[in-house]
């Protein structure tokens, strides 16, 4: 019997990267990237901890639209789905 058609990447290839499709601001005014996978990612410019000066410039944000973006949520989900399953302890 074959694998269900809904299984993602059954041959263990990495998922294609998401793309930046839009930006919005949260309640605190921080920029949030809206990704093609449906997830969102905060993009803060808070030097010296996070240096993303392009985030605060409208023209530079516009240039980022359509660019690939590695989604941390998708990567975590993929890592969870590829983790080895441990056999239960025998009693």
C-alpha cells in the first residue's frame, strides 16, 4: 500500500522555503512578515540584539516581497515529523 497523498515530502526532502507575501505591524508597532505557508514571523530591528534596518524602511520592505524566507514554524514541524520514533519499553 502506498503512502497517503497528503503526506508531505515522504522521501524526506526539505520543504520548499516560504516566501514573504506581506508585512503588518503588531499592537506594539513591531513588523511581522506574512509568509506564503500561512505562518507569520516577527522581524524586529532592535540593535545590538537584532539588526534588521531594512525592516523599518518601507521601500526596503517592499523589495523583500516575494523573496524566499525560511519559516521557523515549518522547520520545527518538519523536524518533529522526521524525528525517530522510539519503541515503547517492554515490561
